[in-house]
C-alpha cells in the first residue's frame, strides 16, 4: 500500500511541476515571445523554470511564422533518460495562441556552418560512414581538422550536425555508436556528405 501511495504522490508531483511550468509560461508569454528584447534574462528565467520539471531540459525558438506564431522546441539535450520528461511536458501543454509547441529538436535543413568554442566547420566539409551496430547503425563523422586533443569540441559540433540532419529523437533511438575522426582516417574511404545521412538511415530502417 505504501508503495502505491508513493507512486501516486510522485505522479501528482510531476504533474504539478509540469502544470506550474505552463502557468508560468502563460503568465510570461509576452516576455518569452519577444525574448530578443532581453535575451539573457529571458533565457535564464526560462531555463530556471524548465529545471523545476527536469534539470536536463533545454529549449529552442523558431522565427516568427507567417501566421504570427512562433515555435517553442522542448529538448532533452540529447539525454535519452529525459525523453519522458519532454513527452510529459509536451502532452500537458495548454492551447497557446502565439505558439507552436514542438517536442525534441526536429530535423532541419542543415546550416551552412556551425561554431563551437572558437572552431567553425562548414557543413559541406562534414562527411560520414555508417556501420552495422547490432540492431542499430553506428556512424563515424569525419572532419578536416579533427584531433584527439580537440575531441570535446568536435564532439559537440558533431552532435549539433547530427541533430540538424536527423532530429534529436532519431539520433538517440536509431544511431548506435557515434565516433569522430579526421579525414585522414583509414575509414574515410567511401564516406558521404552529411546532407545524405537522413535519407540513408531512413532507407535502412524502411527495409
């Protein structure tokens, strides 16, 4: 009986956290929608509010659309254990006239270039190869200037490119191992440009 009561209490607590977030969001709708007026302050407050639901949750904004609405993307930051928090927050969202709520970072047209910690990489210079990894597909990304010394920098860039190409959910659920190599690697032979990645992965799972 005590375990059942504890489970119910946890469920109600989570629901309360999600409900509290959306109440806060609605109360601060104008500030959030026009975040460019004070980006740092708005992002800090939004991050603080999301952390009360799950400390791993993060967010993205889209541009203002033709109908006057704006995308608000709820993300787990690529952390699979927090996917359920994204789902729960998305499913508890009320009707919001100014917003399109999106769960997980979606696939997008890959940006021309991405930068992280002072390193900028053009998407046309990123290549990949796929490998069987049990029930999934492993992927190796190749960069011109990758080195083990800068593994963390290129790792972050790599995950950003993968999320752009495939979307956050598919990166975590369809890809197995993910590695980063220099183009001088012996594994570079036959590599393709990253813009082809999503199509090839989709074809693999379709078959």
